C-alpha cells in the first residue's frame, strides 16, 4: 500500500481514502438506506438527519485529531463505495477502526484493503501520538461473520462481549500496534 500525501490521503491499489466531510452526506445517507448494509451498523445514525450528524462528528474528529474517517472512492471511477477510518472510542479512550461498504462491493477485499491502509498508518503514527496509542479495537456484531473473519485476518483478537450505548450486542476485538522503529 502506498501513501499519497499527508496521512489523510491514503491510497490502496483500488481505493482512494479522503476525509469524510459534509460533501459526502448524501452518499453516506444512500449507503445507510440499504437494509442489507444498515443491518450491521450497530445502531449508527440513520433517518433524515442521522448521516449529517455523523458526518459532523467525523469532521470534528479530523479537526481535533488530524485523522478520522475517510470516504472510500473507487480509484478507477471516483465513485463513493463506503467509509473506513479511525475514531476515538470513548469507553476507555481506545481508538476504533470502523468500515462500511456498499453491498455491490462486498466480497471483493475492499474492506480489508481500506482497513489495512488505516492500520498501516496507525502503526506508523499513533504510538508517537500525545497521548500514545498502543492498540486499536473493532466492535462487531456476533452474527456479522464477514467482519469477524476480517478482524481475525487483520490481526485482531477477540477481547470481550459488550453492548453498545444503543443496546446492540457486539464483540470487541483488539490489535496491538507495532512498536515504532528504532
């Protein structure tokens, strides 16, 4: 995977990852409107103003942290195909990796590509953050077998069962970040 420019402009062989800001609200709302996609969002905002509120939160994270959630763009067409990125996960102050793809892009390895790009970035930059970040978590609904397999492939290990603030049961997985090179 190569990086093109500052950390918020990540590229993979098939994706360009750019900050998810207000210009992507309609695309995010359309993504969430698909019931097959929405099924595993863990109670994330839907409805008329939910995506706009979520995008505002993503923008605040980019301003506060200098990193956050990216719009996933197909490098060949420029089409919006989902979102992926890191955000502060407030129970315990962990950093969480999250990703959501359009249904017509499932099964192609794009979630892994986007998640790996962010994990590579995290390995390089977050251990030196203030305060240092030593691991990343993902929270996955137990019946979301595709995401459970992906977490395992990305080097995460199951840590505990939990329930989101919206009452959705999840499994929390953790991956230690690689130590900075000497």
